[in-house]
């Protein structure tokens, strides 16, 4: 999981709080409680207006115009999935999941977690032509809340449990994204997907050439995210793809892990993403 930093004497209260392993979970639950309060009081209209606020980005002929809610879902959560992807890669290459036998259980759990709820939903809604279209809704695991609850427990949760849940949730989430892309995307832009596929070899070359600077990966990552967004496929998948190409070891200095260093840098930002994500 995310690298835990020691407190420094010159840290402010907020900085010390964000360094806590449970910070993300605390912010998540607090923000979720505030959202529930807003949507069930006269503040609901203001809350809806906030989430529906149009946010636009335009460069020449490139335009991304979405309400604030979708910028959170497709934008901020892509960064969250980037961090989760980094952690999963580290576990797959150097951690407990480096043994293929340890991947079987979370893999089976993720498949069962998608298949069984979907079948139960379909069974009860088979005769309703409208409701049956929502069969994939119970198939997804809310990874942010799942990890947020674990974060609240901090070091009391064994690392193996965290790794298992993280692996299961990521496999489940990727499966849900594939389901959305195949069954719920009205129109897929294959030209945008071609851009994504064309940039993956560039990321591979950067990795093989031992490029450990963040900048090239971030620039290409933004382009991949935009192309994924325009393709009609869930843009958060771009975060996972980018994470899997970031180098875990500096071949010139094997004791240095660029991936773990980046995890550490992102750890302070993720509690804020947890907070932004917990909306209804």
C-alpha cells in the first residue's frame, strides 16, 4: 500500500493529518456524510448545481466540456487509479502477488463478485425490459470506499488483507470498465483508441531505456487520458495503463525505486481525491 511517511517537526497540522495512513478513510467518510446531509436537506438544489457546473477545456479544435461531476469521475479518479496501479505493479513484481498462486484467489473473488450480483439482479428483473438494462450496476466494487474503510483501521489490518482487497477491487473495477465499454457505450471512437494503442509502445520504450523522470510519462499520460476519454471507454483505465509502464527500479541504481518514490509523492494527494470522489 502507500508508503507511510514519518512526521516532521516543521509539519503543519494539516500536513501531519494527511501523512496519517487513515487520513484518506477519515476524509472519505466525512465527505460522504456531508454529501448525504446535502442531498436530504434544502441544500440539495445547491449541491446539484455544484455537480452540474460546466467545466470546459479547449485548445484549438480540441474541446473537453463536461459537468464538474464527470471531471471528478473521469479526471481525479484517473489519478487515484494511477496510484492503485503503481501499488499493484509493485506487489506483482516484488511483493506477495509475484507468486502466481497468490493471484488466483483475488482473481476468482473478483470474477465471482461481478458474476453473482449481476445474476441475482437479472433474476429479479428479467421480466422488466427497463430494469434489466441495469444488470451491470451491482457488478462493480467501489474501490475508493473499500480501501477507505481499510485505511480507517490503519496498521491493525494485516498487509496481506490490504493486498488481497486491493487486487480484488482493481480486477473487479477493470472488469466493470470492460463491461461498460462493451455493453453500455453507445459509440466507440476507434480513432481515439488507435491513439491510445499507438502511445503504449512509446511508454514501453521509455521504460526499457530506463527513463525515470516523471515528466515524459505525465505528458504521454495526459494524451492517453484525453484519447481514452474521447474514445468512449472509461478514462480511469488510462491511470492503470500508465502505472504499469512506470519503472519500478532504476537500473543504474538498483537500490532506488522510482515507483515507490512516486507512490510516496502521490500519497498526500490521494486523501483529497477520496474526499472529492465521495459524492452521491
